[in-house]
C-alpha cells in the first residue's frame, strides 16, 4: 500500500551503523518507533550513546532495542531473579510477561524500589533476564479502570502489535506531494464551549485535534465531522488533549464508523477517557436514550490509543511530528505542538489550560521550539472574567461551608469528576487538618472515587507538593472523613446527616447523582449549592446560575414534579482549571517564540470578539475568529 523506498533507506542506514557483534535479527516498525531485535542487546545497550543516538539523529526517528525472543530467559526463572533483585520494600503485586513486546511488567506499590537509584535495578533486571522491565504503580486507592486497561492490553497483545505495525508502515512512508499546504478547519468548539474538534489538513495527512461532545439539557450536540473533506477512516491520527467529554466524548463514535488509526494522548488521559466514555454510555441508557456508541466501541478506542509523555517528540504522520506539553488543566492534560513538514509550519493548540499554579497541578508550559499559529482557548475571555486569587477563592468557599454548617445545613457541590473534584478534595482535607472548617462527613458520589484512584496511580503528573504527600506522607485523597457512596439507596439517609458536605457529578447538573441530591436538598433554605466550575450555555446549572428557581423533575410514576429551590446558590469561580482573562493575556505575552497568528476558540462569541480586539491592539498581531465550519489556510 505504501512506498517501500523510505522504509528501505531506514533499514539500510541502521544496518550500516550497527556493529555486527550486536547480532541484529529483525527490524520492525511499531507505531512511531523503530524496533531493533538483537541477539546481544547488552552489547548494543552499553554502546547506546555512541550508536543508537547517532542512528536516531541520522534517520530522525525513535529507536527501541529489544532482545531477540530466543535469547530471553524463560518466564519462571526470570520471575525468580526479579524477586531476588528487587527489595521487599517495593511490595510487588504482579509480574506479567508480554511475549509480543518482550516486556516484563512489574507492578508494585512503591515502584521507585524496583527502578533503583539511577535506574540501576531496572538495568540489572534487563541484563539478568533479557526481558525489558516496564514498571507500573499499583494505585494506593484501588482502581477498577486501571486494572481493566492493563488486563485488556495483555489479552489483546497480538492485535495491539498488529495495529502498531500498520501504523508504523503508514508513518514511515514516502512523502507523495511536492506542493506543501496546511489548512485548519473548525469542526466544533468555535464560538461556543463544547464539542471541540479541529481538522489539521496538510498535503500529506489529515489529523483531528480533539473530538468532543457538547452537553446540553436533553440532547447533546456533536462535532461537524460530516464537513471533513475525507471519510473517517481516512484520518491519519486523532489527538486527545485531555479527558473531559467536550474534548474526548465523541472518539468511540469514530471507531463505530470505521476508523482504525491511532489516538495519541497521555497515560492518565487514557484511563480517565475510558472512565468517562463508559459512564456516558451508562447514563444515556439509564435516562432512556440510545447511546451513539457502545462499550465495545470504547474498547476499540482504547486498543488503538498510543500514550506519550510530555516533551516526547513523536512522528504521527509522514509529515507531522507531535509533542505534548503540560497544560495545567487536569491530570494528563496537554497542549499539542505539531511540527509540519521540514520546518514548513508549527501549530500549538493550547486546548484547555491553566496559566497559574493550583494545589493539584503545576502551571501550563509557555516555551515551545517554534510557533507559527497559536490556537488559544477563550473560555474566560471577557474583560469581567477576572478570577480572585486562589487564597480569596478558598476563603470564600470555606466561609460558605462554615455558615451552612453553623445552621446545620448540607453543602452540595456539583463537580466535574476529573480535575475539579480532586482540587476540592485537597482544599477540604487541608482546611479540616488546619481547623478552618469542622470535620463533618464528606460524601462523594459518581465517578469521583474512581477518577481520584486514577490520580493516585500517576502522582508524577501532579504538583510536586501533592506528589511528596502521596510518596512520603499521608495521602490527602484518603482523608478520614471522605466516604465514597456506591449505593443509590442511601440518598435519603445521607440527606438526613446534618451538617455534611456532598460532592457529586455532574458538575453542570446535566445528569448523575447531583440531580438527585438537588431535588432532595433544594426546598430547605438551610442548605447551600456551590458551583465551582464553568456552566455551559443550555445546561441546568447555567439556568440556575441565572436565577431559575423552579426545576421540573420526573417521578418514578412517570409524572412531572416541580421543585422549588429555596437553598442558597453560590458560584465560586476561582477554582476553575481554565485561564481567566488576565492569564490568557499573560500567556499570549509570555509565550515563546511569538506566533505569527492566533486563532481563538473554546469560548462564547461575545467573549472571543472582545478578546480578539484586545489582543490585536495590545500585541499588534493577526487574530482570527473562526465559526464552526470555517477554515483557515496558513501555508
């Protein structure tokens, strides 16, 4: 299907520069990596600096060295050796040998003890067994999703390797067209918040940046994929920047209709994405709607996902390289940097980002190798969208809680399960430890518990202070008063436990247990409702923010019941994982290098218009305001 000229050139270059003593037995293309199988990998690994790096620089590709399957130690003997090398303090929970990849997956409660200082133990395991160690963290809080994905990849190892081989052949093909062009097309999330989707089209490839849904009361809205100048199965790659449904919720739909290419994202996003997509299917079924895709499509989506670390430059098409950078929005959230052609064009897509430090995460990156076009989110782009400091925000939040507790009421906090929920948990744990609020029960319901467990599996993606707490001190997510609610039958009992705090999904009151609690708590003026996240236009949360005080709920008998909202309503915006107006302007001022042009997205039209005019005047830059279905030729 693809030209073999470039593949042949790569193979020839490798063979010419690899010493014969390494005993190269096979060269394979696995996704963005080129894999060398060797009879003597130790010889090659010890010469990695002078050999592998030189070849990688020559061919500008990522190279991975693996022992030939014939030289690997048998699994039983290898397991014995691993257990002798690794100290008991590591608390190994599982050892799995992947025949397809030649990896031994070592899952441990304390993976640092498996790796060893300067990775000396990991190298010792490799040299002694000729299996490549892959060290996995056992989540301190049990995670069903982490276990399911690890087991799924193990059972699908053969299919996974076949898929990666197909992707590798496609990536490492010759460039067909001499004329280079780049076009950006808005397929969702322009002039609105929700259903983010951007098609980046070059003369060689078609890449989708995010593919989300727009949550609306009663009927969700989807990106305009029918407007693409290609069929779904003609896409070369899909990039998912983070695990919120407005950026990843439509991805399984692609697989339902024939896409079998790669999805690129970070490892935490992979797990959170499955959690949210599975829940999306469940919620639709529960509410009597036919889901647009099935859990089988979600599984297909997971099988075709390739995870990358921040700063890892990776070929994703014959003419496009991708690098993820920290976004500061949620765990695993990323800005996507696309390097197109041989210096033809560089695009930075910020997606949702926070240009400020939070308890949970470090701030977004702002230095990149090159930028010609910056695609900038504008959620809080209006002049009035200036948030209070985090100190002021937390004081306001805790003050509302204290007043509610004093009158023996219940605080209901509808939250996004991913990101905002964990931020609020950290605030509550810290405030109770410091006696800023009384220690009252904190009931947690919805996907928050599972999402939090996934956070504990990847502390390296969290802020340094939280990492240190999880590694060396008391895990703040396991605070004594936090109680996960798994039985919906307990709702009536929980609302009788006063005073207390309830955190439940969904954050915009579009469904989930938060709606049940709202119905039960709304009539009592001693209770409080606190919004801590952005409420999208058209959602119930947005309408309550604007003054709606009567809500219609269906009854079990199929009738309708009007519930009067007498509880206090508060909005505390400073917890947002988005940048406010000052941070958006500050980022634009500090981003390096200075982009040639900016495209604004992920914001209401009035906010984008205002921000656009301001950036033009302040920075004398070309700023574009695209509508959905609009396109921009940038080269």
